């Protein structure tokens, strides 16, 4: 066979084989099944699109949840750093009356206030004298005769009292203690404001030395303010005054002693005869 014939023969055989292959039924090739690992499909993020309507479960939860509190607008919200100014409390008429009442309170000596009744003072057993076992002895007491006091009835317009203590020889005058110093003399006077009224303390007088008087001047000035001065400049009269009472310090002519007097003002004008009876002409006058 020649080369040309052989080439034609091989060409025809290849064409026939190819034609047979195409005409034969197709069959799956499973000889490599299970060995080939498929490549993973790349995940592409889809663009987020807002749903037209929320899911049903979200709508149900939203319906059952409590409604949120309404928020205040910017104009309604007050700034946090704003401090409210406190308005001053108005002074009421009651407060003013209480202040006036305090100014009207009678002065007191070591807790003994002017205006207290004789019965109250004795029941309280308030003693401002030495020795400590002293008691208040008055002109209505028989014991008052032991310390040189006249005897008076309880119905008398005024009576005087002094602190005294008992000794084997009888009653002896005690010394009132003023500013920590025993006074040379003292007297407490009581009076009836009107018929049927009890005896009330209207005066307390003490004789003290000059040094104690100057100490009392400074003490009373710090408590009640500067005193009003009257009388002779060489023997000044210092006076502290309020609506119901007065306190006076008066130097005696000898210059070594002074009188300290607490005096209650009358609640109503008294008759001239009563005023004369209440006026003290001598310190030791009963």
C-alpha cells in the first residue's frame, strides 16, 4: 500500500470512530466520583434594604410593649446648671408678734424673772445667796422679825423679802451672790397689781462694790446693748430698758459701792397714792 492510500485509510478510520462515539448513548463517568472537592461558592453580601413593613412578630412585640414616655422639647427642658434663687421668706404678722413678745419679756436676775409670784418663787426654792441653805424670809413671816423686818399681812399692798439662814441664835441675813461676789445687802419686793391678784415680784435691788458694778456694766452691755446714761456725770445712772422692765446701776456718793436694781414697769397706770407707796425712799426700807 502506498503512503497516500495509508493516510486516507487512517483518516477514514478516525472519522468513523468519532462518528460512532457521537452516535452511542451517553453514560456518566463515575470513576473519580467522591474525589473531586467542589470549590465553595463565594458569598456576596446583599445590600441592606429597609423592609417596607416590619415582620409580624416585631409588630406584635411593639404592640404589647408600653408606650415610651414623651420626651420634653428642647425649649421645655431646663438647663441643669441653672440654679434657682430662693425667695426670701416673708415675715408674717405672727412672727412679728413673737419678736415683740421677746422684747416685752421682763428682765431676770440669775433665772428669777420679774413678775413671778411669791408663791411660785417659794415653791421653786430658787436661792441666789450664800450659804446655800438660805431661804426667802418675808415680812409676812414671823421669822422676819429676827432680821429686823416688820410684820405685815398677805393683804398688804407691798411686802419685802430677803434671803436668810437659820443659826443657833435664830435667823440671820444671808448674802445675795451677784456676779460671783456676795452683795453687801439685797431686797426683793412684791406687790398686788390689783385686788385679788397674787403678790408679784416687781423689784430686786442689790448693793455691790464698785469693781463688781463695772463688771456688771460690761456684762449687761454685751447682752442688752449700750445703756442710757443719766444723772450727774460724776455719779452716772446707767439704765437698760425694754417694754416691760428696766435695769439700773447707780454709783453711790462714797464711790466704793453701787446699787443694781431690776424694776418691773406697771401694766397699767397706778393711782398716785399707790405709786408713792411703791416708791423706795431708803434702800433698807421695809
